[in-house]
């Protein structure tokens, strides 16, 4: 199930809220656990088994670590957990990719598995690993209650698309969290904002990208290609950050405080800064569990560069089982090393706009690598951006520009902290009445518009059949 | 305090959504969309296991959402405000015109349909029967000046040229329609031409046959309704769109009409019961029927292979013939040649609007 579906909004959310707030405190984690399993099972019932297996396994591993703490066997639980989680991830996500690559290189005919990817597996395997690692390191206490642990693993708000919640960040909240109207109201506003970002901005600007990306490279113009990749950049940002907003908002409604996952990445002045603002929970995960254990920046420049390379190869690979994602990771790895070595110093001396333009260009070029799984298509698109298509601009491109200009402008504003700052200023200066009106309009307006778009998606007059 | 009110507001919204769903009766059919709506799916272990049940529930919720058509209106208005020049496959053109978007045609179906008609034309010619093809450009072509600036728009003349090159006996009505494009020849909210537009094509067809058409004043004009909102409107459900007027033209008010070989016989080509519904264009010849025969006072027997564009066109030609037969290939499964032979057909007209002509898969069955 996804948040931006009528099933979620009309059936699941009302039901889970009702039951969650009706049961006493001791039962709340069980309610979350059960509903999360239903949420997960909705699309692919079989893989619930996988999730339950993961839950039991990591729960046991946590106990093993605790039991043998201080002895030579302490690491058994840790190693078991990491190996099994990585194997699961590898088996379901990467097997076909490697079979395909091997077949391609050696001309073998190994049949592919063609298994559907279990939803959210990249997220929850990372979360469960963080649990055993945190317990092993003593960063968090072992969870005795398997229901509470199950609620952590399967927690539906962040199950499908993150943020990746480290166990240590949420351990205390699992056992003890406060529920209040204040939190709930904040959660509502956050959730509705995320819904709007996903349904109104991402889906609609995504239409522009899907038209342009389907156009034959020979018919595409340079302006069209740039417009397209900008549209893609907005689509992926509003889609992903909208989903994170919804997750954080829902979390608040249920009393959780998740860490932020996006912080206006497109206003960055360097790629280093961009990655501190984009998908922050993934960056934190790689930093805490890979980069720092490898030695981070404390063991000299050469090793630091090696560590950056490792992290970025893995980051690229994590995003998808295809070489273009690896290349995308390498692209960022190289840029980040360059920035570390000299570029950041230069950028600091240059006027701010240089940094902004450089960052946006780098990110947009990155999106080209990201968007096309087929290298040939990606390369052809890149060439069109730099003038190898059918000219600079055409009537078709002009129509797209005019049609989407207002939406693009809304996207630009929404990608900056402008509205947030405005809201903060309002909060400081305006009376309660005005603020309440603003909040109500925001909640009512965004939900009504989102519902209108969700329903219209299925509105499909079938005119020729009966006419 | 503020957050408390917001919390309660949100819970009210959710409750209202749930309540509205459970206390409204599910609809079976959507007049606007002309399709049956999804009903509550039945549960089975198999559909749950495959995840199909989830998809069906989502489709059901969307189809049965309270005030469904109104929500589409909200979306259309939002798209208009956000500067979009199109919505749901329809351009918002000048003067309130809602015009169907056609940006590309399927080459394969075009070739197949034109080949099929050519074969029919050749074999009928051997029996001494002339077949003509009237390819009618739609509003997107004739009224292209009204389209939004730079709007992508497929060139329908390419199809006419190609059909001629392949040897089809084409009656080109483009010039006739272009000459009158300032007049009310296309509906603003529907993909059809008006009766007036059909008359100009009729006149061009008569001239192509070397005959002189009667002036439009030879027919009595009767306004059938002035509150028509058709197919392109249904796609956007746009409240600020204009209403269309439907006119009927007849020399004599009554004709014997026989639908589907005696299935339904009546004395008028206007099925006025449709004027009370939302589908008023269906008044002409009882919507779409597999076969229709109209009896007139003229000579010869005309067979029209057609889409719904012929329904108002036929008003003008039925008095010229003893019998006018119409076949809708979407619903007719027999052999056209056999039909022509058995009914003593003397002349054949293939009448389609261009986008339909090259996309209708029924046409390949005509030969």
C-alpha cells in the first residue's frame, strides 16, 4: 500500500488511528505491528513471511549479543545478523543483475530468477542491521519485547521509502512516547504537506518528464532535454521528500519523532552540501556503519579517499541493481573527492551563485545517469542536452514550456525554504486566529486537491465503446 | 490549542470521507464516462494472495468515491488555474471550444485499414458498384487556429494524401469545411461535427458525383436541444464550458427506419428519448447500431460504412435514395460484400472522421 492511495486514506488510516488511540498504552505497539503487517501484505502478501523472519532473526541476534556480551562469542549475533540481512538484500535485489552481467560477459545462459522485489527491502534490512550493530556497540539497549521490536522493523510510516530510522534514534520512543494534540496536529500538517508534494507536484511535473523521456532522441530539442531533466529533478525530489514528510507526519501522529530526511537540497552551494541535505538518513547510515568503521578521515588522506570511494560505490549500488546507478555513485564519489581536495576552497572564494550553478549542473547531470538504466539512451539524451538533437527549440518544446511554466515556478518556490520562513515569520507576528485559518486552509486545501487528483487519475471516459 | 483544532479537523475529514463512502449507494453506470463502474470486489484467497484484491479495492474506491464527477471538476479547474492548456486528453481552445488531442497516429492500423477499404473498393468495382471514401477532418484540423499556441497537433491531411496515393476514391471535404470554418460546423463540447458541418460535406460529395446539391434552405431546421454537453466536455467535466445546440434538418419529418434487420422498426430517424438524457447526439439514428435501413422516395440503394459522424450526415441523403443502409463495423460481424449483394446496393460510401478511420480495428473486417 502507498500513502497516496484511496485505500490508505479512506480505509487504512482511519482504522489504524481509531484502534491505536482506543487501546491502552501497553497494547499500542501490538496495534502498530499488526497494522503494519497488513499494510505491507496489501501488495505482496507472501513477503510478509520474509519480514517476520527478519524480525525474529534480528531479535534473536540482539539477545545473542547481549547474552555473550564481553565474551569471545559476542560477535556471533552481529555477524549472523549482518550476513543474513545482506544475503536477503543481495538475493532479492541483485541476483538477476549479476546473472545478467555474467551472461553478458561470458555468453552463459543462466536463467534469471524473475522474482518481484520485496517492497522496502532496501530500507528494512538496513534498519534491522542497525539494531544489532547498535546493540553490539552498546549504543542502544537490547529490546526484550518482540512485539515492540516487530513494530520497529515493520513500522508502516517509514516501511516503504524511509527515512531509514537507526535503532538508537528510536529505542527509547518504542518503550515510552508521549501522545499529544500538539504532536498530532504537527503530524497532520506535515503529512498533508507531503501528500500535496507527492500528488500535486511530483506526479504532475512527472508527466512532463515522462513525455520528454519517451520522445525519440532525434526529435528532442536541447531546451526540451534540459526542461525534461529539470522536471525529473523536481519529480524525484518532491516524490521522495513528500514521502518522507508523510512518514514523519504519520510518525508524529503516533507519537514518534523521526529524524529529518531532506533539508532543501537544491539550495546547496556544493555537492558535499547537497549530500548533507539529500536523503540524510541514508547518508547517516553509511557514515555510521561503513565510513567511520573504515577509519573515516582519521587515517590520512589516501585512506579517506578510499573510504569515500567505498561508500559511494555502495551508495550507487544501493539505489538500484543496474550499472547506471553504480556509475551515478562513482560520479558523486569523484566530485566529492575533488571538492575535498581543492574544489571546496575555490568555491568558498567565488561568489555564491557560482556554487549554486555548479551544484545544480552537477546534480542535473547526475539525474541523467540516474534516470536512464540503458547507457545508450542516457548518452543520447546527454548529447541532445548539448546540442545533438533536432535543434535548439521547437513548437512542441515551446508548448511544454508555456504549459508547465506556472507549475515549474511553484516547484522552484517549494524547493526552497521560502514558504517555511514565511510561516515562521507569521507564527512570530500574527495572532492565533489568522494562524489557525492558515493552517486549516493548508490542511483542507491540500487534502481536497490531492483527493481530486487521485480520483481524476482513474477518471477515464470510455467514449468510443458505447458511443 | 491551534494544533488541537487542526487534529480534530483532520479526524473530521477522515470520518467524513469514510461516512460518505458507507452511506452513499454505489452507482452501477457513469453517464459522463459512459462506462460501468467498479463494484465491491469479492474476496477470495487467490485474489488476496496475488495482490489483485488490493488493486480492485483501490479501483472500487476511486469509482464509487462520493461526488466523483465533481472532484474531476476540481482537478480541471486547478489545471486551468495552473496554466495548463489541456486536461484529460482535451485542449482548451479559443471561444470555449474543447478539442480532442491527437498528436500521433498508429502507422500500422492506418495501413491495414486503407488496404482493407481498397480491396473492398476493387471488388465492388468488379460488380459495377462505386465506392467513395469521405474522410472527415475533425475540429483539431479545421479549427487549428483556435488551439493553444504551439500545441502539438497531428496533421490529418497526411492521412488523406496517403489514402489518395493508395488509390482510394477519396471525397475530400477539407476545403468545403475550411471554407465555412467561421460557422458553427463543430460542437464546442463534443467531438462530432454539427448537422450544418455535415451539410457542407454532403454538398461537396454531391458535387464530386457531378450532381447539384439542394441549398440548405430546402430542409426544415428544427432545434432539438440547446443544453448539449458532449464527449470532450465529459473528459474534463468543466463547469465553465458553453452549451451546444443540436439542430435537425429534414425534408419530410417521417421515414421508416429499420434497425438490425427488424429488431426495432420506427417512423423517424430522430430517437427523441435521448434528448432527456446526457447523450443527446444519440438522437440521430438511435446512437450506434450494427445495421440501419432508412426508406426514402428517391432511387437506388446507398450503403454507408460509418462511424457516428454519419449519423447526422445521413439526414441529408436519405431522400435521394429508395433505401439508405448503414453499417457500423464495430458491431457488424457479417460480410459487407454479401450484404451489398443481398440487398441490391448500388452505391457505397465509407464515412469516418480521420482519427477514427485509422484507429478503428473493425474496418479491417470490411473486405
